[in-house]
């Protein structure tokens, strides 16, 4: 006699929905991803690790070559074919804003390239009304970019996520993490700043799978870098001893 297998309601798919049902599945703890097995590759320890790696001559040469290639790029905004008058005007304003910031556009791109070291880069969007009295080259009152300054990776404490972990709601910056020898931030009433998602640009590199911290290209070179630096230290020690004998801890 044939029997009908009962289906667990939890195993049956939901009816079609326009919204999001699944989850990114990020391994998060207090707004920080914990996907790496090695502690030194997990944020915030990864900041120190990748910074040390970038000092090595072999790695620094590759980073410099990539940055120089990007710096030679000519940036332009081209309207689509058969563009409307409104689209042409928008394209013109974007071109004007790109060359009307306090910091040159090329400097902004150089800061963005820090993703090749740390894996991510946060930039706050700062606006102003375009008046000559405000330092703009134009005097039409249009709201444009004043600057897109980087928020140093070393000051980022965590990202703020939605309850389901799929959406980034903001980023928390902790200025107490900065070694402030000149007491630049001592007068701030609040050393912690929370930027909402609409207020910053987030650049990431690598196969990050939705991780706001990205995946630094230096991650894949980490083991090779560790072995290389260890061998270089042993070689330097040997040269200092005329390559006689082996160093022994007593």
C-alpha cells in the first residue's frame, strides 16, 4: 500500500515574493565579519597585517604599479545616445562638480585605491551650494560635491547592519582609535561618529560576498609574505655572522 510522505512546512518554499527572502549568511559579530580562520586576517587585526605587508618592497612595487596605471586614466562622463535635454544637463553638472571640489578628483581616486591594501574604503559625501562665496567656481546655487574625503580604515570600528544582516545601515567611526599625539580630537564631545548609509560611499575589492570589509588582494599573498620575511630575517642574521653556524637560543 502506497504511503504519502508528509512534507515539513519549514521545508516547503514560500510563495513568490518581490522582496528578499534569503540571507547573505555573513558570519558577523558586533558588526564585524569573522569569515577568516586566521585572527590576523580578521578585522581589525587585518589592518595592521596588511599595513605591514604593504611595506615590503616586492608588494609595494606591485601596488605602486597598479596605482600609477589608474592615475593615468582620463575621467569623463558621456551622455547616452539620443540623450534628453535633462540628461545632457545632468552630465554637464557632474563634469562641473568633478572639477569643482576642494580636493582634486585624482586625489580622491588615490584614496579609493587603498582598497588594494585594506580591501575596503569609506568616503563621506560632503555637499555645498555652489556659490563663489563658498569657494565654488560657479555661482548658480546648485548643490554639488564639496569633497569626498576618506574615513581612515584605522578609525572604522564596525558596520551597522539590518536585523536580517542583508543591508548596511551605517558605519561607526571611533576617533579614539587614532594615536592623537597633538590632541586634535580631544575637544570633540563625542569621539564616536555614526554615518548613515546615505552619507557615505563604500568601495570594496575581491570576492567579498557582500562583506563590507571586502577581501584585500594582499590576503592571497599572506602566507608567501610570512615565509619570505622569515627567510629574509634568517639570511640577514647569517650574513651578520659571516654565515658561520646556526643561531641557537640559550
